[in-house]
C-alpha cells in the first residue's frame, strides 16, 4: 500500500511596502513604490519589470535610499504614512478639530445632548462625562455614536450653557471650534 503524501502549506510572499501578497501589488495603493522591492524579491512574478541587469543595480540603490531592505524591514516608511493610506490607495483625510453639540428630542419632551469631538483636543471622555454630569446634575455617559466614534450623551437640554463650560474647563478648546447642529445644519457657537 502506497503512503499518501501530505500536502504542504503554501508559502505566501508579502510585499513590505503595501503589505499585500506580491502577486497582488499591481492592484494595491501604490504600485510604483512596490516595483523596486518586487524586482529584487519576486522577479519571476513581474518579468516585464526587469529590462536588464543595470536596472537591478539601480533598484538596489533606490531601495537603500528609501530605507527598505531586501529582507523586508522598513525603516524609512513611517507609521504616519501607513495610517494615512486606506485600502484601495485612498488617503484618509485629517479630522478637523471641532466639537459638535447636538440636541436630540425623544418622547416629545425629553431630550439628550450629544457632544462629539472633545477627544480631538486631548480631553479624556470619561473624565469629561463625569464633570458634565456633576455640573448639570444629570446623567452623562460615553457611548459609541453611529460612526463608531465615542461621544458623550448628556440627559437633558444643556446646550444653553455648554459652550461656556467647555471653554472654561478645558482652555485648549477655542470657542470658534464649537458648533451646534440646528435643523440639520452646522452653526458656529460663537
């Protein structure tokens, strides 16, 4: 009886520039940055990239100048650059530093005031919700909003006093950065 040979796992080569499998680099966010690494580490996948032996020398020099080594370490690619790139090559927009205060009415008379964006000014949301709850003698909690970002929900309509409280409690927040949502439109608080 012949022994059945166990299948071996497939070894996948991942690009150190875009972190996709090497055969999918051409569909990645920036194929031009991947080309030098691919020529050196996966020449059989993209034979049309290699024209002659002098290109390989140029590629090696280019790799060393950008900080990408052939072993896969990326010393020249910063984390900031990685965070800004989204799948598909889109660049993530930097969030505007603004606080949005919105009053949501529920059950005809009851209302909730939501405050979004305090964390962009270095304010810890759990501490902020405690301070808001004590100041306005009401319930306040940190919850996930509809866009999966944390926001503070405060029971009651506190929009009348919130701007003064925020600017006094956290001096790093300018009054010009606070906006109200009224009738679906963003209105500056100042």
